[in-house]
């Protein structure tokens, strides 16, 4: 078993692994175990997935776990760029199809359609989310501290909406360039649709995978700063069951035991 340093920040469980591969393996194992437990107790499992390169190792490992009845899993994703056409490889729905869904075949997959009216799509997708509680949310943290596309300028810990349209800030858009998703800033869409912070926090079990040195500053602000929308990820410290997985590149001084 990979060495794992475990710490507590308010209610948040922080697990530090040596590298991205170890992080992905441990996170996938724990998510798979929780999925199996929920499916042993309920007919359906409802999950929300993040789509980003930071999730690659976790998603790959999750496809390998046996004994999960994916036919009883209803899958959602948490955000999407506005204006990208169907099957565009930069769409987050397409990202998840290529890295997870086509291998495990969830019983139901609900994707966001960013070509529709923003208001209508937020209403449609929000209704799908609201049909029943969300069991598991698998997410990450952005370079500016965002969760989903709730950047500091639009994040609201008491947001009345399930989903909303947002304008992306420049730090968020630059991350997409750093991640290799777009060639330059001008290519990154200005607007997106995102599940709101209360919607994400309503998930019964949260698993947050955050590898890489570009996330170190955001992680430090999330763990040591005040609970504030200046760093939206700080709200994770208030969730009753959230596990944050870091590697030595993202953990900073938190991982001095290694």
C-alpha cells in the first residue's frame, strides 16, 4: 500500500500521497469501496464527476475496479463551456466519455448541452440533479481555488440556484492553457454553465483529487485561509464527509512527514 499521511483540517480529511499515480490509485480504491457500499444498500447510485487533467489518474484507476454494478449508476458532470459543439473533444462531457464512461457504461449518463439557451439548460439539468439526492461528488480544485466553475468572483456559498451561467475569470481560463486543453488564452471560452457550490456540497460523500505543483497555492489557501469565496474550495472544510487527496507537488508544507 502506498504511504499515506492523513491530516484533519476542520471536518476535512486530507490524504497526502507521494505522486500522482499513488494519489489516483488510493482515491479510486476509496471511491470504488464507497460505491459498492452504497449499491449494497440502495437500488441506485447518483454521482457527479469533474472533468480535468487532474482527474486522469483517478479516472483510469476507477475503470479497473471490479464488482461495481455500473448499470445502477446515474452519472452527471459538474460544468461545461458555453458554445462548444457536440462531440467537441474539449467538451467536459466528451472528456468523461473518453476516459471513463465508455469503459464502465453507467446505466444513465446526463450531460450538459451548452448549445441551448443558458437559462433553459440550467433549468433542465437542475431538475435532473434535483430528482433525488446526490450520493458521491468527485471533484478537483482550480488554480484560483474554484470548485467546478465557481470562480472567486461568482462563487456563492448560499447560492439559491442548482446550476447557473458564469463568466470565467482570467486565472481560470489560463489554467485551461496550462493544462494543455487550449493553445492560448484567446481560444478559451469566456462563459460556462456550472453546478453551484450548495449543489456540490449537498453530495453525501465528496472525494477531491488535487495533484500538481500548479495547485499548491490554492491548496494552502483552502486549508489555512478563512472560509471565504475568495478561495471557494475552502468551503470543503465544512463538509461532513469530504476526502482531499494531495501529492507531494500540491501539498506544500502540509506534507513535511514524507
